[in-house]
C-alpha cells in the first residue's frame, strides 16, 4: 500500500482499515506523530486500555529481541477482540528485521502501530512498509496555516468560545511546528479566558508563546523603520530577558533578506501593499502597514548595505564574544539611523 494522501489520513486515524496489519506513523512533526499514533490506537481499541488487547513496546525492546514483535502480534486477545501492538521510539535499522518477520506472516491479524521520527524515502523500513499490500505509511509534516486554523476552530468551538479574526491570525503566527505544542498553547489560552465568550488579541498576547518572539518582531520593525528610541528600549528588554545578541542579529538578517525579495517585486512594478498582502504565511495585520512603509524606505542598494553591516557585525561578534553586545548594538543603530534618514528624504 502506498503512503496515505493528506485527505485520507484523518479518516484512517479515526477508523483504521481492518485490512491494515502494520501502520508506520513518522515525520518531522514529533507532536503530530504522537497524536496520530495515539488516535489510531484509541480507535482500534475503542479507547479501552486493556493489557490483554493492547501491548506497549519501545523501539529498544525490539532492538534486543526482534522476535518479540512477531510473538506479541500473533498472540490471541483473551476476549477475542483485535490485538494492538503499539511500538514507540522506533529505530528503523533495528526494527526492520522485526517488521520483516511479521509482514508476510499468514497468521498475522493484529494491528501493529509503529511510531518513528523523520525517515527519508530511502530508509529501508519506510520503503518496505510503503510497498507492502497490507501495511500503511502516514507521514506527519508540520501543520500548514489551514491545519492550524482548523485546529484553533475545533478547540475553541469545543469549549464554547469564539475567537476574534485578528486574534486568530496572531495565534496562528505564534504556534505551529509541533502539533502537541500548538494544542498545548491553545489549551493554555482557553484556560486563561475561561468565563469569556470571545478571545481577543490582548488575550493572545497575554498568554500564548514566548513573549520574546513578539518583542523580537518589535525590535526588527523598530530598526528597519528608523525608530531609534524604540530600538534601544526593546534591545534592552531582550537583553534583560537573557536573549543572546546572535538571536537578535540573526532575526534582523532574515528580515532584510525577506525585504530584499519583496523589494524586487516592487521594483518589477507591484505595489508595496499588494506585495505584503501576498506574503505566505500571512503577516499579522498590525505589521502589514509597517512592512509596507519599510518597502518604501529600503531600496535594493540600501538593503544590500544593511546586510553587509549585519554580516560584518555577526562575524566580529563571534571573533570577539566579550564585545558582542556593543558590536551588535552599534550595527542596529547604524541601520536605524539609515532608515530614519531615508524617511526624512
């Protein structure tokens, strides 16, 4: 069986195919891997954590005893229900021989769920399962913007609250990358607003994610917009919070690289506001006019100069780590002053 398509995955997780004997759940999003594997196991066992019908193993159990997977899968459940063997932290090389002994076994009727990390297409375990007629492979990528929106809507609806569209956009920008972490942040927000019927932007800012992430965006925008006072203030707050200067300068380099790409579209004839509107993933609405203004301040030549200043500061800060903070702070001020001068002109 080939790997399931995205639109087939959720349906399979909620109702596993009776013909499937081995399911490999893997991918770069560890949280989503764990969530989907748990959903499959819960569906296959009807939510009953019965030691006679559900067996939990770790990957190192199979590394030391490959035959155990076959033994567990061929054991008949005491009450006649389908037996489920759930193997977490699978190591593909050591698990391959255990799975090989099971895939073509004529008496195999149990459901084996393998939970692994990110596996390339060339990994033998993945290829073997994707090519087998009774096995299923489910890959778990990081949530897209659409996935995050669906997750937010599902969780808020289940808790009887609505979320302001602007608050939802901000929340989407602060979560993602790991499904369990995203769900945890949403649950934390829902706990914070208990008793309310509407989640606002202020609620999201107050409780979700790392506050330094928002402060970093503020610092980047202050520098690129030429706000020297704000640059100095936010830089000080990040330093007090323990944010290393390399994180801040790295964020600013990425911002100017993004401005460089956007500015090329402007130079090709697009309006700055339209270019900002097309950014994927979407920019939080409060930043859109700020970015539009920055595109008016920064020409390609000025952006190149800013990136040169930042690259040199990054190098100097690594060569002289004891002077890293003043070196980076000076680079920030140079760029902020250049933006202010452009605004005056």
